[in-house]
C-alpha cells in the first residue's frame, strides 16, 4: 500500500528517538527512571517537576512564562515555582487537608492554577482540574462526585458557576479565590498566609493517587479516572520520545488545563524534562498565536486539529513576513488530524504536524508519529516503546479475538503501563468493564497496517468529540428533559469542518406543546445556561418520537444516520450500537 509521506530535516542535535526499532526491542520502564535522575519507588510528581531541578542547580532556569491577555508577562523560575508550590501545600495542610483528599481548580490559564496543582501533589492530596467553560451543572456534578474539600477559582467563575450550589456541596469546606472577592471565601494571599508552619514532607509512593480527571460516557454521570504518582514515568518518557522535549526547550501546549492534555503535557511532562513552559491566558487568535510562536522562539508546539483548521481558515495573510526558525517539532492531539493540515503546516510553518493518540484513561501518549520518522498522512502513528497495542474484537463470552493487519477492530492496550488509570472513583464495576484478558479496551476503532502504523476509524460508542473535548450525550439530554415541554431527548455529534463535530439535539414534545422556533431557542438557551456554551447543543430539531432499542434506550446512531442522510437499514459506516459499548 502506498502512503503519502512527508519527511523533514533532522535538527542539529538529532532526534530523541532516532532508532524506533531498537527502542521497541530494548526498552524497559526502568530506563525511563534515568529521565528522572533514577528516582526509585517513592515518588511525587510535584517534587519531580520542581524540587529535583533546584537540587541539580537549575533553580534559576525559567519554568513557566505566563502571557496575560492584557499584555502582562510573568515568569517563574524552577526555584520560585518550587517555593510557591511548597507554600500552597503547607496551606492545604494548615487547612486540614489530608493525603488522598481532593482539591479542585476551576480557572483559566493563570499562574495560580499551576502553583495549586503542584502544591496539591506535594501535599499528597489529589488534584482535580475542571474545565472553566463548563456551566453550573457540570461543575456541580464533578465537585459533588469528587467530594472536593478545597476549590481554587476566581470570583467571577465562583459567582457564575458555584455559588448557587455551594449549600449542596457539604464536603467543600474551603473556596480560595485567585482573583476577586466573594462572601464565605478566602483570597489567595490570605489562604497562603494561614500556613504558619513550613510544609511537612509527605511521602508518596508510585501507586498513591495523584490526579482525578473526569471524562464523559454515553450513559450515567461523568467518570472520574484516577491516576497515580508513578504515571510521571510515562509522562517523562513520552515527552522525551514523542514530543522530543529536552532541557532548555521553549514549549507551548495550547490545551486547556481543565482537561487531561493540559495536565499531562501542559504541566507535568515539560516541567519534569526541564523545559520552559509558555502559558497564554488568552483564547484563540491567529495573529496572537503566530506572535507567540515567533517572539517566544517556541521549539516544540502541541495543539489540536480544531485549532490548526482555524489557522488554515485565516489563510496565508497573517503569516506574511513571519519566520519560525526555532520550531523543531509540531504535534497534535484530541481528534484525528486531517492530511491537509499536515501539508499546510509543512508549507507555511516549515514543519509538518505529528499526530498522537491517547485518552484520559491512558494518561499519556500511546500511539504517535515520531520526529525521527517521516509522517504518513492520516496515520495515528506507531505505539510508544514500552506499550503494546493490538486490534481486537470482543466476543459475546467476554473474550477477545486478536485481528490481523488490515482488519478493523477496537484498539486494545496490554495493561500495566505506568500512566494507566487505576480506577473510576467509586465505580469498581465500571472500571472492570474496561478490561478483558489483561487488555484495556479503548472504545476507539482502528486498523493496523503491515508496517505497524495505526489508522483511526471512529468511536464504537456515542461520545461526542467537539473541538478536541469529549462530551457525553447523557448530561445534555438530562438538562433538556428538565423542560416542561420535553418528553424525550437524544443528542449526537454532527460533522463540522472546524470543530470536528458539533452537538445536535433531537427532542420529542409532550402533548399540548408546539414545536416552533421560540421553543427551540428556549431549549438551547436552557442548555447554555446550565451546561455552558461548550457543552450545549448548537442545533436542535423536533421529532414526533425518538428511535429506541427494544430495551428502551435511545438509538443515537439512527438519529445520526438520519442527520447524515444515510440509509437507516445499512449503518455499517457508523459506530456500533451503544447498547454494546462499555461506557
């Protein structure tokens, strides 16, 4: 089979993973310890990311360069970040937060978020990031289910998304505001000042819980995926091998810190590997992004296909007169990367994008296109050395059939890599259903070719991927069902040239209600107010009734077939029936 391939020049220092075949043959996870200066079993992500550099004499190196949307620039060295996170950890201890308890942050890209994350980890507590674009209901659900003891946010976000539900959150004993003031809260400085004693070191092992990331499924409430401190081995190794990160690099990850990418590769991996992390507070703006790439002399850039398509939409004009000689590697994450985007980047930025594949549950990159290899357009790439990936089909008896090259099936990863999630919070059965015969079943469909490259096909459930974010239809349907006129609701992802998918709702009304534009606007407005614009449907249609399975479950795949104009009797181009999906 012939593949379109883009090759690129080798950087002066070579690539970190120059010989893929040898790495796969010889790799052992103990080797990844060398990237962490040989740290043994007792490990803490916060300490590895900051204190280790200070001990090695790199405390004056810039760790984080924050670019405020008003033009303010604030830089924290590794030494300053270590001290600030120590102080936040001590404040948590003074507030009575015990190891294993949850600390949540609801904020945009502000320095306090990064300090709070590292300080929480140093205190032995579990850090739970929340997407700041969520509305009040998703925020409440995640705070309630996590039983977060402390929330760090801003006065604006608190007033809009938390305050009305505060009485319904008995576990939430303290709200800390990084900016602004509100009743029954503490300001950032006041919270830190309450720590009159220095940090009492907490010993955390590789299997101690560190991070709690919420991800959506097709049914039920969001799932809280738990990750451990030992995951830092996979963060470091994948950051080195896939993103080609090395000490002194200037690195920019555009992912929101409320999602797993914004933590694993927007915080942990670059700091662990000694890079300078660029953090931009502002939202997407093509001219601003090109300014940052050029002015900050970014070496490695990790972004999403949605953002790349938006840059492409603006054409070549914003690029006029610019140059990016410092750029060494460009990578993408969150959804399949269109071949056109790779070609565009090669032409206009001087380097192609390298696609990567992984999930909240995997914690780190599992499959990637590597800097040392030519890019095969449209491919997810090949497995990370140290990770075994297969294509399988689940049998009715619960076992697995392993498929040959060229056969379409579900992505499976042999269990045991360091960043594999260790459970869904308080949902042991849901966690167990993700595994069969010692393999984690990803829920994504793909094909592997004879050269070991994987090619994404689609999801085998109804989870919607919009602008790189996974949205569960269940949460959206629940809010729509609260309206007095709605009898039932079904939500799908509709293909979109920029976002990948946009959320579309189908609603059947109760007798006596009129399906008109006013009601459509009212329902979308309700969803936007409760869920936030990132989760609410963009479109809404009325149907006399929704298609269901024999057991009464809404057939979202049939709704999608109708939306796309596909024959309803032949749905082979769509995902499998979500009745059989584990989520």
